C-alpha cells in the first residue's frame, strides 16, 4: 500500500520539520503490520512530496503506520518550528489502491464534509475482463487546504472506515482514541454514526459511548441501567485511592482530554488540580470539556492545564500531594521508562503516586486479540501481573516509597483483572 502527500506552501521543504523526517534520508521501520518505508521523491521550496510504502494491504494497517511514523505530528508537536503546526497547507494526498467497502461515493461522503475535494476511481478486478466488474479497491486522490496534523487525523480515522475492517482487537480504548482524533469534527459530520460504527467494529456499546462524549449535553436515559465501563471503573478506583490518601492537591500527568480532571474538579476536596499532557491539542480538548471559559472564577482558580512530558524534569510538577498516571506508562517506549521514573519519583516526588496500566495476562480473554499482540496499537509494551509487581517494587525500593498493587475491573480466577493499579506512598525519612 502506498500513500503520497504533496504540499505547496511558502517553503514546501519545511514539511520535514512538521513530519520529523529529514528529506535527505530514507526511513525504514518494521511495524506490527509489516515493513514501512518513508521517503521524499521530490523536495524543493515550491513543491515537496513524501511517500509512505507499506507491505500491508489493508487501510487499518496504513492508519496504524501513520500513527507510529508521525506520532509527534498527529499530536501537534513541532519543537523545531512550532509556528508550522497551525499553518494551513495546500495538500494533495494520493493512494492508488485503498480498500473501500461500500458505494463508490463513500469516500466523498466521508472526506467531502471535512473540506476535501475527492476523486475516487473504482479499480477493475481485471482490466482485460471488464465483465468481472470492480474490485473492493479505489484509486483515491484528496486535495484541500489543512494543517498537516488535521489532515493526518482525517486519514487516521477515515481510512479504516473506508475499509470497514479493524485488523486488531477493538476495545474501550478505541473509543477513547476516536474521540481524541476526531472529537473536534465528528459530532457535526453527517456520517458520524457510520464512521463511529465502522471505526469501532460495529460494537454498539462502544459506538454509544463515543457518540455520547461528542455531544456531552445529550440527555441520558437514566431508566436504562448499565454496568460501568472499564474506563469508568478506573476513574472510580483512582478517585477512591486519592480520597483514602487525603490528598488536597493532585496532578493528572498525561491527562489527555480531561476525563479524570472533570471528576477531580467536581469534588471540592481537591483544592489544587494540575492537568499535564505533551499534546497541546489534547489540552485544548480538555479545556473545552471542562468548560473552563464558562465556569466561576473560584473553580478556575483550582485548576491549571500545562504542556509537559512525563519523561522530562519539570519544576511545575513539584509540590503536589499526589500524582496520577492513568494508562500512561504503556504509551512510553520501554527504554524511556527509567526517565519517566526519575521525573516522577526523584524530581517531582509527590507524597502519593497512582499508576494504572493494562494487565497483559487478561488479554487472552479478549476475542480477536492475537497472542503476543498488545491491547492497543499505540502501546509500546504491556506488563503481566508479575512484571508490574516487580517493576513497582523496584521503583519503590529505589526511591524510598512503599507500594501496593490492586486490580480494577471484572476478576477472572486465572488471569486477574483487565487493569492493574500501583499505589506508591513516600516513606518519610527519620530526622
């Protein structure tokens, strides 16, 4: 599968800064879905083209490759030239063979409302045998003017929707990912229900969860009871642990779109709240979700949102009673985990640290999740219960904390719970 993006703005060679890929180099990476290659067939101030070649022939594979290859771009991060993140660029995106299961106008129905000009040409099964009809592939060309992060997010969400086939386990985290990637446009899209349904592998409970979060003021049907989702159970467990510690000031490190922050803000027990995330786009979503522009001065004074990384020292993270890393560590490259530990336990050094992460022992209970694969495509690793307990004990011992580990979610007698949580408590030094 191949995708080409051609850009035309004041100096088109600056696309290398945005993509964090040098135009003079060819990048090759082995990804779970196959080998991926990134190269620049042409580079000039007037016009530059970047090509992504992937062994995999499915659209979800290309979408995952985009998320792995251009992670910082999708997050809106460009340290070398930050002003380029918000620059509108004239783009042409071409992919000569995209899986498309549906009417020939499906690509137009998906990309058109976002402002793309769409050319979708059906590809015949065999040009020498016209009676055989068309294949399930189209030659897709998109043109439009967008910021590069926005354009990549459109592809990341809508290519798998065209394909209508996620080739990995679709769980609750996928609904979170859909809201993060498309929350600023999906609610107003005329095909929002189709997009959510296909993206979430037609799992009705996940579709309902995602669409409800896109329209936060939608009336809820309290007459229909439902069990709390795993994500809701995580938040409840974290809040209970924070209450038990008596924390008055809390950091949500890796806060994302603000799910936990909203609950913290609703509880006046927490007098000072800091939400930190590496993505300014996620922080903007959290700001909207918390309705900070409409809340009272007293409430606004309790909370602050800052851009920060879990793997770097930041003095703004010091002086808090508790820090929460909820489903964060598994998104960090394993060789960067020691840097995160130093930042949290040596530099920030709160009295309490709460860490939640998937229990990979439980993965065998998820249908469709292949052995040895991770629960989420953006995970860099997943701990078993034994590995997590060993890691937590090592961290606690090195940094003079005590620790206990507990489970969150439904309990399986053999495989434990889907989520595991470590509660670290700093040991006070004797005078």
